[in-house]
């Protein structure tokens, strides 16, 4: 199913929940195995413990070059930041310019 869902994808935003970090491993491993650029966006819920991105990076064993950010996927601006982070990361990996620097 993952292959069908990701066909043609230029990257992925892995949405992580600190209350269920183990659920994120399958998505991260799939992206790493396929060489798909990805960022990890940690969804901040009101009832969840808060962690700094470096703590989450360690817990998920994410490579240092993979962007990690805190977000609230219910808020448009926060979701947009996650997508922008992914586009910038994918462009960096491809040797292109960042859209934020270009515009």
C-alpha cells in the first residue's frame, strides 16, 4: 500500500505524536529505505508532554540532516510551515535554491 500512496511523491511530512512515537517509525523507515526526502513534524497536542526537537530527534533516531519541527496540524499556518520545510529540504538535497531565499 505504501508504494501506491507514495508513487510520484517528491517528499513526505511524517507527522509524529509524542504520545505514540512508535507509530512514526514505519513511515520514517519507509522514507529512508526509498530515499524519499522527509521532515518530521511533531504535532503538539494540549494533553501531550512537550519535548524539544533535539530530544525527539534522538528518540526517533533521525539523521542530523533531516529537519524536525514542532507544529499544530490543526492550524493552517503551522501545516504550511511543515510543507515549506519539506520543499526546502527536498530542494537542498537536489542542489536547488530555497524558495524562501529566492523570493
